[in-house]
């Protein structure tokens, strides 16, 4: 098989390989996504793009953007938490981040999260762009795929927060969420312990709990280890 001499050529070869695998019912592949995701070398060079159906099978680093929204009330901050649609293929009915999605090939993180905020929560683009705050990144590894099977998921999240005015209510728009409800961080922490959140979203909320001082060195003896696991360095070895 040819390995290709350019990112576009390698992308075409990989897409053909994945389609052939699906035609032959290769069980490790997911459903065809018709959405391209970038594959980078460990030094940040773009190697190629591949359809999302091969992300878990090949264990590539998947980049996502996630936004947590809150409203300031007399009782304190209330955070907007959606429940995933029961028709979702992965984690139906579980709790989620306010807004989130994978970063497509060629897309900038800020543009991605603003698009997702509009599509998933009906948040106006200009208002989001004006008020959104970047909160860094997470980098972690999971040993389970979105289908609940053993696998290798290397993930990086670009994190964002936004304060919404009292009259701005997130509303489901594209069928990703059943509804949005407000919770205090204490309730979110309890529901995390009860396993009510989608797995990778639990990472996002844990980082939020640490960032806002709910989880700290005084009440969590494993804080250093937790922080280390939320900021792993991924290595992707490519044979050339």
C-alpha cells in the first residue's frame, strides 16, 4: 500500500482504506461520520485527515472544544447542564457539558465552540464571541471508546467558560440535548461521583471544580495525581 507523499494524498488513501474496512465489516471501526479529523505527528506536523469512524481504531489524538456556561443569581453561580438526547448513539440520556464537539480539520478552536454553541444551545454567535473566556486545555487518555468497548482514546480539550445574562436560556437546537437545567457546582460534584456524566465530560467538570476551588488540596488528597492525569503529554509515533 502506498503511504502518500503529501497530507492530501495520505488523506485520500486513508479514506479509501476506511471505506474498504466498513464494506468488509471491520468491527473496530465506528459508523462513517462524513467528517474529517486531523492526524498530527508528535511535533505538531499535520500528517493527514481521517474520517471520525477511524479515530478510536487508530488511537489518534482527538481534539475537542468544550464550553461551560453559568448564570449569576442571588444564590450564587448556577451552571447550565444538558441531558443528552435519548437518540444519541453514545451515552444517551447522560449529563454533559453545556456545549461541546470535536474540532474538525482546518477549523480554529474558537470558531468551533462558537458554532457548537449556536447549533447545540441556540446561543447567539456575536454574544458568545464577545463574552466567551478561554480556560486553557485538558489532555488525557481513556481506555474505553464511545461505544463502551475497550480502546485507546487520546483526547485534548480546548476549554471555555461564559457567563450568560439572566434572560439567556440555552435551548436545544439540533437534537443533541433533551433539555438544559441549572445546577450548583456542589450538585454537579455529587452527580459526577454517581457516574451520571458522559465520561470525557466528567474530565471537563472536574477541571472546573478544581479551577473554582471546590476541589482543592484541603479536601482531596489525590489532587496532584488528578491534575497530572488531566494534563498528560501525548506521543504519536509515525513510521515514515
